[in-house]
């Protein structure tokens, strides 16, 4: 069973698109999504920070969506 947040999770899209990161998707998005810190925060109604990894740790670099310049 796949996580219900998968379609809107920016990290899930990143994990699915990169073979070297696919292990994250297999571990958290495809099977054990109840253990995902992002999924849990969303269920609690919290804003899920872009830097939060599924294992509860933080990215040291900004997530890819933070690097995209948005036009006003």
C-alpha cells in the first residue's frame, strides 16, 4: 500500500525520480508510511517542513523545491 500523501509530497517525487534515492521510497512511501515523520506530522495537522526527512532527521541542504525561484 502506498502512502496517501505520496501525490503531494515533494520528497516522494524526488525519491521516485532518482534511482539512488529509491530506497527511501521503498522504505517509507511504499510500505511503512506510518513510520514516516512527514506522514505523522501531516496527520497531526502540522505544517510539514520541506527539510524534514521521513526518518525524522533534517536535510542539511535546502530541499529541491526551495531552490526553485518563483516569479511574482
